[in-house]
C-alpha cells in the first residue's frame, strides 16, 4: 500500500490530503450503514499523530455534521502530526479535543455510544507503553460500538501479531485492499466485520505491483473450476488411487472416496488393508478395490493407471503404514495428495520426505505443519504467511494449511487466503472430505495449485451453507457430502 500510495501521489498526481478526506468519509459511510444514525449519539474518536489519526479527524468532522455529540482524544502533540494530519486537525477546531490522559478520558470512554479507533494504522510494530495498554483495555471494556480505521490499533499489520493489547472492534474499514492481519490470527479476532472501500486510487497505480497474495472468491473459482463436456465417459473426468483407512478408521477411507466422487471424478480405486476390505465393500458401491498386506506391488502397479494418488487418511502409524508411504513416494510419478497419518510419517522420516519427486499437495493443520517444518506453533504464528511460503519453496510442495482462513501456498510463491468455512468443520472426517476433493480436481485436469484452491473454497462454502441450515454445532462430514452436489448444481446454472 505504501508503494501504491506513493505512485498515486508522485506519478499520477493524486492529492494526498484529498485521499485522506476520501478515506475518512468512506469510514463515516460504513458507520451509518452498520451502526445507524448518529444524531445525539456520544461519539468518541481516538486519533494518533500519523495519517490514520488524520482520517480520524475527518471522521469526527463528518460525525459532527450529522449532529453527533463528538469528542476527540488524541495521543500526540499537534507538532508531531504529519502534514496532512495537521490540515485535518485544523478542520476540527469546533470539536472538543482532549490530549490523552487516562484520568481525564475514563468517563468519556465509559459513556460513549460509538468509538472510532484511528490511533495506529498499518505501520504499527512496537510494544505499547503501560498507559496505552491501560487505555486500550478501558476501550475494550466499553459497551460502545467500535470501528477501526484500516486496522485495529495494537496489531501488526503484516503478521497478525498482537504485541501488547489491541482494540477489539465490531467493524474494520480498510482501504483499497484487504491486509494480511484481517485473515491471520490472533489479529483477525480483533477486526470484526472487515469492509474494503475504494478511496479513489487509480488502478494503474497497482497494475504493475507483484501481488502474489490472492483472496479466493467466486470470480477466481469460476475461472478455474473444470467444465464438463456432454460427449464424455468416465475416463474423461480422471482416475484417482486413494490409499486410506485402517481397521479402526474405516470412516477416513469412506469420506475421502466420497469427497472425490461428489466432486466430479470419473473413477476411484480404493486401496485398503485386507482386514477392512469387506467392511469397505459394504460401505461403498462406487470404487474399484485393492487390498494389501506387506506386499505393495499391486498398489505400485495401480499408480501407473491413475492421474493422482491420495494417501494418508486414517492409515495409522504402524510400520506397515510407514513402509507403504515410503514405497508410494519413491515410486510415484503422478501427483500426490498427502494427508493426515502420511504427513505424520514423513515429518518423522525426513528421508521419505526428501524422496518426493512427484508434484505434491500437503494438507496439514497447524500442529501437523509444526512437525513438518520443525518449528513451534508460536514461531509459525509470528509470521505465518512467510513461514509457509519458505517451507513450500524449500520443499517444492503446495501447502494447504487448514484452519480458520485456510492458506494455500504454492511452491512458486503464490498465496491464497480462503474466507469460506466455519467451526462446523472442526470435526473428524472433514479433512478427509477435503483431501478427496483436491484429488478429484487434480484428476479432472486442474493444476495442483488450482485444485487446492477450488477444493478449499468449495469445502468451506458447503460448511457455510450447512451452518445456515443445521448450525455449526450440528453439521457433520456426511452433511458436507450431501451439500457438495447442490453447490455444483448452482455452479452449472441448473
């Protein structure tokens, strides 16, 4: 954003103060849209000395025009303001302004109906002082409706870290683009509903920027999802070898196979231990079956007949499973989707991991990823996106880091953030469905990167639709399988 703004100012002669006024008015519009009319409401605007504070002064002026009872609390002497903030400060001479002191502002905060947080913007990256921590806690204790300008104060924009304390907001109004912190935890918890506003920066100012982080949306998915030809047969939609399940985890095999079938694949071969073959044949009608014990030759032979191999869901951590994963990875020239127990196995056996030669999609949750990259969860969360990027490039894999706002990171540096999904997916079996969908899309001809992106989006969207029907509490992985066809029907316009 700094690069884009500088180009807008210096190359395309956009007036920086006019841009500040546009930003302030954009936030005011969203206050009215989300909070409601402000007439006679007690509105407190918290302003820092940077341009974020300048936006706050503009907002305060707009609130005053709408007959609100406005007070400004500012945190730095006017002599320290940026030039544009100084101009905005001069425009609010008719509003009561209080230079911050915890004793003088406590009552104001407690009695506020609306609080606008324009203290620190995207450049914040330090620990708060003790007085600021006390004040931010006071703001968070207030029952007022809270609005953040660009990002809530107290969070580090590019990492999502909360260094000391942050203001917990109902909505965050950001400008031109989302920022990393809106989709990375813990900062995302402080943002509330995030609204992006166009404030008049010309498109030409960012067209040559190397924007490698993408938010997955309908437009992107519709450009990627495979189209189906009427003149087709089962071979037209690909073949997958699914190596999943064990005696105590037959459901994992079921959900991974059905995830693939519900997503349009033509043919699935399910390889399972001999001990559960009969059970799986009773549970599933659609796949071809392979049984294995210690000899994996039939599995290795089947690799050559398929377009993709999914391995890991519910296979267990036995020595046989370890040998199976090793053999498949050493032998496979077709793309691999590695999930669950297979991830645990390769994280404990680096020589297996290093022998991967096929294009590979890994689907870890945060604890599994911690084991894969040999870093603690705390270390990962300090700079999650760059940590996953470094790992994916170094290991030459596509990583789907599952969780709230799942990340898909390709080995070429492309990053995708997924907005769909909810806590209803936090149930055993949901990840198996996702792995099956990824394998299905690869088999149908999508690149591994595109398959992961489409699968994560649809998996989450199915959960969002189910939450409306069944609640996040009550939905199950089986419900996901029933919802997927409805989504694809909508996509096909029928």
